[in-house]
């Protein structure tokens, strides 16, 4: 499978273990149903006799193993199971945030804080970026894209644990005179001579 992947995508460098982990993750998370997996296999693997049959058998064995094997966290594990669970939690947080943002009017959305450019924050954003593709491809207009991106930003803040203001953006000061204008008018009034 690694050889085939290297032939199909020469610009992407990936180890055999990484590729196998990705396949198992896709199979365990039920991202695709059986018919979709079969269609993808046919597109990716040209039927060339023994190679195709051997790879199909290996993929079916891996699929059966992934379906029948319960997820067990081993103390000697390199963290891939924990990462998968963390990614699933991130995905559910992202979905909840997007659904919540779509149903909330813009003026009632919470204010998002500025986040530091730490390694952890960047890692969270990097993990969520590929998940956004499916939502953005299904987006019909700019308003929906805006709500998806705001939902993603909200999900990042929730995952990181940043404090969000619950008051929303709507404040009574939006129609008030800005403070800078009041200061300028006061200076002008003081500078004018009294008649």
C-alpha cells in the first residue's frame, strides 16, 4: 500500500506506519460506509491480477480487525489511540460550535479573545483545519461560510479553554457618541473664549 501511495502521490512523504495508522483511523471512525470504501478502492487500485487481490484481502482484513477490535488504551501505546480520541472530541466540539453559531444571530455571538501564538494553540488549529474542508465545501453562500469560520474559531477557544464573554457583541454604546469625539469637543469648548 505504501508503494502504491508513493506512486500516486510522489510529492507527499509519509512513512509506512503513518499511512497504516491513517487507514486504521479512517476505518475505525466510520468516515466512509462500505460502498464508498469499495468505490475508492476501485478508483485508487487498478485491477492488475494478483496485486489487486492481495491488497483487497489485506484491506478487508484490516477493516474486519478495525471493526471487531475494541479500542483499548495500552500503557505502551505510542499515543495514537489517545490522539484519535482527542481528534474525535475536537470534531464533536467543532460540530457543536458550528451548529450553535448557525442558530445564533450575529449580534448575539460571543466575543472571541485574542489568542497567543503558542505551540499548543497552533497544533489545535492545524488539527481542526482539515475537518473544516467538508463544511466549507458544502457552504452555499458567504453568510454560511462566515458562520462556519466563526464556529471554528469558537471551537478553538473552547478546546484551548479560553474565556469567552457571554454578553455578546450587542451593547448599548453602539449608538452613543464615541469617547474621542467627546474629548475633542470638550477641548474645543475650553479653547474658545467665553463671550
